[in-house]
């Protein structure tokens, strides 16, 4: 399935796994690089075949790297919206950011640890020799070790940058400050990588150096542009750090009886049954289930879907992400219902913040 962020290749853990449109041209660059360097002593066609096989094997390693992140994130209660795979790594987008820095550190470290383990097994486990198969396995191993080492750098969007951002967050109490600092380092790292690559291209006539230089330029462009976007996201994070659940709650537009039929539009509605709150009817439901029985399609009321209006917004958003119906009823200090917090209201507020 074609999406704006990439081509969907599956949902192994329930969220879209996407391949970015840059994968094919970047993959072609990797193949050319391997033909010149790792497999330069082979016949051309055989070298190309080995390079393509290495690219595929490394791609699968990247998938394992990203799925390791996602599995641990899920165990820690962090919901992944999607993951975009590039030829040299992946970037996951979370539905709601974690509210505890320790969770971010654990989730971020998982990928490099897995890649380092894969690389070590491939490099150490292959017996010494100069055969093509041994060369192929070692090349994939070294690529995984390089992936782990690169991701350990303390700059966003790399995993080490996530760790650094979480450490600054722990020390300052401001997640936005940590994201901004790590993203700024990402911008610097990206520009340095581009500069070194250009310098090698202009100053070296050696084919091996030119191949490495081209890779440095491509990687640097990706890191710098992604880090720049994250600097912008840090401003958004800063704008909501002092907000509460009540400030983003959407008031009910009215009441509707549980035995009524769903109106064609509007909401959210408080669903009443014998004078008591029985559930919530969301705008997304009125837009798609008009004419159905309210009782059949409402989100049933339970204490588990409530949140105090004074709760910090980030904690409320994390709780919202864990709710099956993705809706919270916001209560004031007296326990009186004041409104709802759902995916639609969150998206609307995020647009306003931008």
C-alpha cells in the first residue's frame, strides 16, 4: 500500500512498516560501493550478485533492529504509529511520546545492542578464509557493527541521540530541552558528514574513497534534514509541557439517550441511561455510524477511562494511547465530567499548536 511516508510492506506488530522512496536509489549506491570495495576482486557480475545479496541481508538486519525497538517499546507502554525503513536504518514515529526518560533510554538502546550482537556473531562466527561466502557473511557482519556504532552517536535522529535527549530530560525536567540539544548535535553531525564527503570527493582520485565519500554525503543529508525537523518538534513539545488534560479536553456538545439513534454528525455527546452517564458518543462515530443504535456504538463509561483535569497533559496523552477506544473522560476536582480527550481533539490541538 502506498502511503505518504513510504510503501507499506506489512504490519508484523500491528503498525505499518514502510519503505521510504529513497531506498532504491540509495540501495543502488550501496551496491556500487560494495562492488568497488568489499567485492572488488571478484568478476563483475558475480560481485554485483554478492552486493545485491548483501544489501538484502542488511535490509533484513535493519528490520530486526527496528522490530527490536518496537517490541521493547510496546512492553514499556509506548505505542508505535509507524516505522519508515531507509537503506541504512529506520525511523519510528510514536503515537504518544513516553513520559518517563528511563523508558526512552531502554527502548533506544535495544536496537544498537541487537545490531551489535548480529554483527559480532557474523564476524566472529565465520571461520577464517577468503572464500566468497565468508566474505559475504563478514561484510554483512561489519555492516551491522557499523549500524550499531553509528546509532550510538549522541545525536538525533540516531538512537544515541534519543538516549542523550532522555538524559538531559532527566537532569533538567524538560523533555523539549533534551530533544533540542540532541537535534542540534544531529544537525552538526550531518553537516560534518557532508563536508567530509565532499572533501574526499574533491581531494581524492581513489575510487574506494569516492564510494565512501558519496555514502557520507547521502547519510549526512539524511541526518541533517531529519534533525532539523526534530528541532521544530522540540518547540511543539515545549508548548505543551505545562498544559493539563483540562486545557485540551473538548466539552460535550449535549446529551443523547442510549436508546436513541446516532445522529448524522456532531459530538462528542454524553450518553445518558436512566439519568446516569452510560458512555460517550464520539464525532468519528456520528460521521460513520449514523442511524445505528447509540447503545451499540458508544464507548461504555468505566472509571478506567477517566482522568483528572489537573493531570499533566503528557501523562494524560500516554494514558490515552493505552486506551482501547482512545478516549478519556476528563473530570474536575469534584468528579464532575467536563469533557473528553480523544484522538480527534488531540490532532486538532496539535494543529493549533503548530
